[in-house]
């Protein structure tokens, strides 16, 4: 063996013993960073942390397959946590920080008001600074205006918006002939105000015989005692309550309804997790409905495998809230980057438009299509009702509560699709 080869071997051994990378080793590929701007502290921290867990798992699943394929070699995804505390002004400051770091993909969802501020800021930034454009991927802000009159080329929504969810819920309500009186209660900001108005209109069109016996808007994230609201709902004689409330506002509301002995059925957007089932308890069996893009008790083998994998990753029952749409979002983003051959925002946006996702290849997810006209994901929805775990159709509970959800109705994407009024300004 020559002196040169011995010297190189000695150098390599020394480098490894010191934990150093040899000068001739290949550098690790630069990750594609995703900035999660979300309320990870404050009144809705539980909702923010549930988002983080789901997105982290989605990123890990992509990276476990080798990352995102690109012409220069595969690159991993990296999720960057940024705590907005649920405030729009803090979110905008964090957005600027992400753009300064040249992060091209911004993720947010818990609050349509925050989402609207991000859309506006990103529109201006991407027009002003084409070399540093970024996309906004929205997984939960469901005010329909975001893909209608306030639509943007730089914004893509992966959740079903409020009218899509309401279309499913009110179809089920229409067929429940025992309900004659309904109470509406929502959070007093853009999303809650919209749900309140739209629910009234849809119920009136589908069941004109139903009386709206209450119509309430309450401060977002500031009510600590919902007992006065619950007492009014009970006194109204409402047989059903329809609410878009989420996070702690929903949990406290349903707990108060239980405490006052209100036996109205609850038609909810988000009553299937984040403490709501435990707060309601067995009094909610057969009475609490929720609408979502997926739920653990769909009964097919792919769903079972998907849910089992999530529970292995997050075994604590308190962490049991699967957002299937967030898996779809990350998978569609990774596929779009590969299709574009680039992680540049404009190229990826074009690749996302009209993109189709077939979740059957990954297990437990539905097929979905990103509508190019308004950047609103078209996907199936399911409406489910709370039952005791172990009863027919409910093999799994949620959050260790002993209560799960049985599918009442499944709606194909075409059944809940809504017309769009987007007049999108596209980049030159």
C-alpha cells in the first residue's frame, strides 16, 4: 500500500474519530423548508399543536421515502415552527421573517382572519419581489372568501371551505324530521360570522319549516364561562345547535351545554376531537355530529393501516387527532415540486393547479383535485355521529374517551362542490 493511500486512510480515520466530515464527502442536500406560522401558545394552543403533529408526521413520511425528487437529487423537507400566538400582527411579522430567510412555502390555517392577512401581504410581496416569491398553503382557514372574492394565485386551500362543510351538515339536518327548532352560535370573526349567515340561508332553503330560535356571536377565544350561552340555548327549546366553533371555544361550549342539561343535537364542524368528546361525555351518544374529510372508523383496510401508523407515531391518547387533509397537502406539494423540477414558488404553483391526488396509494386517504380556477381542493366529506367505542361501526374511540364516531353519510366531492367567483390575477 502506498504512503499516499495510508495518509488518506489516516486522515479519514481521524476525521471520523473527531466527528468531522471528510473534505471529500458529499454535503447533505439542502432541505426544502416549510414555515408553519400558527398559534402554538395562547387560547388555541391545543389546536396549533395538533396541526404541528400532523404536519410533522406528513413531512417525516415524505422524508422516509427519500425526500422530494428533483433533477439535482432528492431533497428532504424541513418544518420550521413559528408561533403567532393566534394574532394576525404576529403572523405577519413571522411571515416577513420567513421571506427574509427565503422560505418559499408558508403554512397556516387556524383563523381565517390571519389567513386573509397573510394572503394580502403575500400578494404584495410576490408582486414586489419576484426573485423571492412564496406560496401560502392553507389547511384550515375555511372562510369561502379566501378562494372567491379574495382569491390569490399564491394561495391554495386544502380544507373544505365553510359552504362545502355546511352543504353536508345541512343535508343531514334536512333529513332529520324530528328537528323543528335550531340555535346558531359561532365565534365573532370573519369565519364565524360567515357560518352564521350561510347556515341560516341553507337551512331556510332546505327546511323552510325549521325555526331559527337563536342567533349568537361570541368573542373569539375570550369567553371562559359559556354557561350563560348554554342557559339561553336550553331556554330557547332548540332541538339542534349548529356551530362552527373550534378549539377551546367548542370544548367550553359543549361542556356548558352538558352542565345545564341541554339535550339538543349538536351539528358541528369540529366536534370530533380536541377535548370535545370527553367534555360532552356519554350524553353526546347519538346526538353529536361532526363533518370532516376523514375519520378513523371508515372501516376499510387502508384507513385502518393509516390510522394505526399515526397512533404508533403519537401513542398518547391526548395527541389523537388526525387531519388527513394535511397529509394530502404535504403529499401534493412534494409531487408538485417534483413535477415542476424546482422548488421555486411560481413553478410549483403552476404544477399544483389541477393536480390530482390518489390517496389509495398511501393508505386511508381519499382522492382529491386542486381546482385551478380558485385553488380550492375538491374532496369527499363524511358526516359522523358520536357513539360508544366498540359498538357496530365504531372500532376506535378518540383521545382515549371511550367515545368514537360512526359514519352517517359520505358525500362525494361533486356533491359538496360549490360555485366559485374567483377572478384570479396571474403572474406574467
